[in-house]
C-alpha cells in the first residue's frame, strides 16, 4: 500500500507527495521511482520514506519553502523516534541518487553522490501541517512496475520524437544555408554581368562621341 498526499504552493499549484506504508513498499518505491522524484528521510533515524514528485520545470533547488517544510514535517511525523524529538534533521536527495547494494536490508539505501544530499532542520512538529496533509491522504495499491514501464516507454517515444525533430531542424537549416549561398552566388554573377554590360555601353558611347567630334573637326 502507498499513501498519497497533496499540498499547494503559494501560487495554488498542487504538489503530490507519497510514501510507503511498510519497508516492503519502501523497497518498491526505491526501485520504481521516477526521475523527477525527491526522496526524504529522517537523518540517522528510522522513518518513512517520503517522496515528492516535482512538476515540469522544477528542480530540487527551487522547491517552494512551504512544500519543502510539508514534506519534512510528514517525514518527522512518521518516525517513531524522530516524532518525539525536537531539532530533527531531514535529509533529501533526487531519487536517482539512491543506491542499493548487495547485503543491504529491505528499505535501506545509500547514495551515489553524498554531496547531492541536502539537509533541512525541523525544530518541532507542527500539528497544523501534519493534520492538513493527513486530510488529503489517499490509500492506493498502485501497479508500480507497470507505471514505471509506461513511463519509460513514454520517455523513449519522447526521445525518439526529439531526435526526429532535431534531424528535421538540421535539414531545414542546411537547406536554408544552401539557398542563401545560391542567392549570393547568383547576385555575384549578376553584378559581374552588369559591370560587363556597363563597360560595353560606356565604350560604345565613347566611340560615338569621338566619331561626332571627328566629323565636326
């Protein structure tokens, strides 16, 4: 079972938070997360694994402060030890930074890049935040492997279309450059021809003038 929560930023945009009920679900969430997911956990204590799914165009660096605090309060509230303590540190990092190695316990994780792990200090539990989030809680039994497979298929199709669009763009740019080159070449030819024609007309005019002068002389 997976618990889903919603919150809103100051602009009114909805953000989706989710967490596993038990460590078995946590293991599945680690395995089947999405690239835009951010993982939260109480530092050095047992707690729920909470995930925030970032909207398009948002990175871990610009999560709204109230959304970030909501996630951290939810993590603290779902830690047996952390919920009782003040000044609790919450760690969070992109889902892609989570690492599983042989011999790890169920639900246990490490990090590919420890420098990418950020920290957030919670001085004390805020019941108004936890209660508001719990009112949005929805219990579901999602097909995590199926959702992951569908997402990867969508990503492959998007990447394929992006590559096709890029090739088409490059083709059009190449054709445009060739047209410009042809136009410049044509303009150059016309200039030379006009110069030649003008020189001939000028020479003819000179001949006529000299002829006229000869007659008068």
